[in-house]
């Protein structure tokens, strides 16, 4: 699975140099065969069966992050001057992991007796709840290392890939017209060659990721999937039932399209959705929020939402206003009544943009069906 994720980077067009950071045993064997172990970074690779290679090669200047190895190999690489950060046992997550999560990883054990509560995702949230308020610098360090590893893996995945963010509320229920619209939007944007990135949770986020997953299939697949998912419309009262419905869809239509989910354990009541093929899950919500918007280089679409989505609009507008990330990126707000009457963000955004470069990069549309054309026009201009 890990090697498959590495290969996926190349299918996405990544120009990242894999030779410096070694994240799979296959990569280790390749560089070991060339005699080039020195000076590299090894992330969470089990090296207990590679003792001979470690003993017979120069590892000066290397850094081993969470790599299991035999004691004699560990002593030898330390003697070479390598830095060794040993694996940390009894954690429900790997702080040094070099790759993003997959839905299968986070929901492993979902079908077991404990259901969702026994999955790595739920156990990581439980650990977070137990440690976040105790001011333990060790726990804080582990969270920070993990989140930095997530950021690094995400940047490697999307290098040179046009990413469009889709924002919207978590309360949007399966079985509604709004959810179906989010799914159609994700499908249309994916089919246009863009990589969908969402906050990775339920509601509008799941809808957009579902659309990305459905993109390679005939249109009927999405309609049938929406019907299946409607039987478990919300992650309350049962996350297990909600997630199981998603995995039923994935089982019926395997090998769907790729998209990215960027959720957080900060909102533990909000599980990740299973339709994002690559999941960058963070402990720090601020890191997650800013990172999602900053990486949406092809623009951001804002579906109807509440306080969280409203915050994201102006979090994205600020760097566009100051051009602190370079040329302003497109912003498309969907549902005129929502953004001019219920939560009138559009008049303020338009006033803010007046006379600045971002003025031609904002748009308000009535429906999701208008988004691809509006986004394409702003990107072309």
C-alpha cells in the first residue's frame, strides 16, 4: 500500500525528488543497492530485516525517524554519526509516518465488535483528548511532529498538481439536493482535470469527495451511490453505520477517482469521510485550515455553510487581498440567497476586493452547475 501511494505521486505529476526522503522498504533497498545510505532521511521504515545493509554501509549524516532496527544496527549507525529517533510504542498513530492516510487505514476494524470506536481514527482522537490539556511537552512534541509529517507528505503528493478547494458545512445530510449538488460539483471539477481538496469531513465535504471518487465511472454510478448513502443520512447517531455505507459504495465500485481530505482530530465529533483517497489528518486545526486554503492553488469554491465556512472565506480573502501568496486565486461563492441574505458575506467580500487584483477573481453563482465555467473563466483570465 505504501509503495502504491509513492507511485501515485508520479501519476499526479509530482516532480519531488524521492531520493532524499526514504519512506518505503523498496526505496531503502534501491538506495542501499547503490551504496547511498549516507545523508538521507528515513521515515518510519521497518529495518529489522536490513541489518546487513546497515552494518555494511556508511550512514553518516543520515536521520532515522521511527525506524525499527536491531540493536547492533542501531549502535552502528549511531557510531557513524547518524541521528536515530526510535519508534514510540503504545501510540494509536505513527508521528513519523511519511505518507498520507488512506480510508482503509483510519477505519481499520470498523466491522469489528467495537465498530468505529475501535478504529485507529477514534483511538487517536481518544489519545488527543487525554493529552491535550495536560501540558505534557512530550505529547505536544508528538502532535507537532505528526502534523509536520502530514504537511510534508501532502506537499510531496500535490507538487505541480492543480488543486481546487471545496468548502462547506458538515451538517449537510446525505439524501438532500444540496448533498447531491456537492457530489455533482466534485465530479465535474475532477473530470476537468483538477484535484479536489476538502476539509475531509462529512456533509458538503464528503459530497465533494464522493464526486471525485465517482468521476471515472458512468453517471449512473453517482445516482446509485447517492441512493445507497441516503440510508445512513448522518454520522449521528452512529458513525459506524454512516461509515459502513460509504465503504459499501467503495466495495461496489472499487478504484474510484482520487481526491484529498484534510480533516482534524480537533473536531472529534466530526469523523473523516471515506471517499477521499488521500487523507492528511491533523491535530492542530489552525495548521489544517491554513494549509488547506494555501494549497488550493486553482481556487476555492464555498458551498453554503455556517461559521466555519464563513471563517474560511475571509481566511482565503486575506492573502488574496495582500497578495502575500502571489497572484490572487479564484473564489467562487455558491447560492446567492445564502451569501447575500442569510449570511451576507458577498457584499463585504466585493467591497474588500474593489480596485484590487482580486476583484476579477471573485464570483457569486446561484448553483453548483455554474461553478466549473466561472472557475475556468477566472483561471484563464
